[in-house]
């Protein structure tokens, strides 16, 4: 009870509405789909009216289409509006500022998304804490209760290694968690992680699917005894079937996959039925659309996100860059939300250093966030154990002296890699029209 109380208190300091929101949405999971959809439509109408009157970009869009905000009454009506892309936002940055922005409390955040290219956006303070309430409800599908012990094995997208040691430790104590970096997974690091795991004795393990799978391989190959846990929560990447089987066999528990995107506010979480991922319906609207932008009830399509509470920077029909497989069936657990069978095509390779370290691909993502000014796109390819080629598509503001800073950051992880930079006109795309910004070319 003490741990639960401390956990709730820490969140209430951030926003006094946290716990009441959490309890409300915890009850909501058992509402019918029609009830959830009705509440979604009400909040959508409020948001549409708000953007028309307060956000210049959307006012221009509605005027250009000769549509009044009152004509967008429900989720189906969203098809009348155009799809929003990151490029559109970047080109119209000033027009996305609400008239009343100065009176709001919000965070300025950068994300790399599926391409690794930095993207700035604003997230209102309330919406951020609402995302926490929804996240914990999603973990609850796996049996999680507020304050349960958890170990994180991930990178900066899960807030690993981005704060001072004192702040990190205070955060760990108040939330009853331990944070381990997937950027540092040498034999020495993994041995340390095992000690932390067995002494802390978490109830849940959460992190990138590839990192947890790598950790599981180390445990299995070295016949290491670990303390039992109740579940593994994966996120941020495509969970492949062989990864699921390996992780579940190693840890002796079920995996509960999840999907979350803060810039659009969408989220989906797997329950104990393992029939798919339950789509959150209160904080945002998730559309699965075909190539023409039409909503789908069954099949694989692009995921669009419409934020319902992020008044600091509302996204309407925002193209996430992810593909989702939506299914029309209901889950046997009794929850009323729609189901995603799976998230399609989200993966990041792990690179290997000559020193024997395994470096998660997102390590490079955060380097380019820091030193990527004037870089339109990039791709990191490990051609040999000791050779990494980094292709860069430069823009007008690109300064080659940035490469020295990038090199220094990489050298902190490996002094033996031979790093080669190549300035190119474009990055080769996959057959699906996308590019992987991290590629492990080793035949392991």
C-alpha cells in the first residue's frame, strides 16, 4: 500500500487530475463500443470547433474545403478532411500555433518516429498526464496495478538515460521501477542487469522487443536462473512471432504487446486473451485507412491519429507512418474497444561492435536528434563487424563539422568501428516506399 500511495502521490504532484482520470478510464474499459464511440464523437466535435476558431492552419483548411465545423459530427465524417503529414506541419509551423497558446501549459517535444528524422511538436500538460493514465490502464490488461515493481530495458524514448542520476533515482524510487539501458548491452552490462533483476525482483519487465529478446538469449545461452515475473510488456517495435516465443519461454510468462504514439495520442494494448491490441478511444481517434484515405473496418492500412485533448497542438488525421491490421471481431475479455490484430512493419536493427557490445539502433536516432541540423535524412549501415557506413542527405544548413560531433558520440560506444560518412542525394527506399534508418548487414 505504501508503494501504491507513493506512486499515486508522485503523479498527483505533476497533475492533480491524474488519479481521478485513471480511475475513470479504468472503469471505461468495460463500456460498450457504442458508448465509447459516442463519447469520442462528443469530444471530437469540441476539438473541431476549437481548431476552427483558434488554429489558423485548420481555419484555412475548412475555408478552402467550404466546410463548417458543425458538419464534422462523428468519426466517419473525418474522411471529409485531408490527411496531415509531418512535412505539412513543418511547412506551416507558425499556423499550427493556437491563438491562446501563451495561456497554456505544455511541453515541447522531439520525436524520431519510424524514419528517425527529428520532428518537433507541442504536448499540453494535461494530455501528457492523461497519456500516463491510459498507459497504466493498458498495463492493467496484463494484471499490472499502480506501484507494482517494473524494470525498463529500453532507450531514450522510454526516458532511459535522459536525466541526471539524482532525478533518475528519485523517479525510480517514487514509481518503484529500475531503468536499464538497451544502448549498453555488453557481457559486463548484461551480468550487471541480471544482478539488478534478481535483487530487485520485478513483477513486470518492459522495453523494446529486440532488447528484451537479446536479454532472453543471454539468459538462455548461459543457463542463468532468474526470479519469476508476471509478465513482459513490449513496445516501440514490431514483436515478431519468434521473439514472442523465445521471451515467453525464457521468462516463463506471457508477453503483452503495446503501441503508443504521443504526438498523435493513439495507444493500443494487448490483454490476457491475446486476441489483439485494444485501441484506446478516450484520448484520441485511431483510423485505419486505405491508400485513398477511406476508413477500414477490416484489413491492413495506414494508421491516422486525431488528438482529442492536445489543445496546444491538435493533430487531425495525422499520418503516423505506421501500418496497422484492424479486425472486426470482439475480444473475449469483454472490453468494448476495437482491436488491432497487430502493428505491421515497425522494427529497428541492433548493431554489433568489435568489442562485443550490442548497440540498439535507436542510439543513432538520438545522436542525430542532437547533431542533425541540416540533415534531411540518414541511414546507418553496418557492412562488417568493424565497418559502419553512414549515408547523409544534406540540406542548405548542413555543416560538415557536425560529423566530428557525431563521430565523438559513436566513439563513446565503440572505438574500434571504422566509421565512413557518405553525402548522397537520396536514401534508397524499400519496396514499400519507406527507408530503414538502421540496417545490420552482418550475416549473423
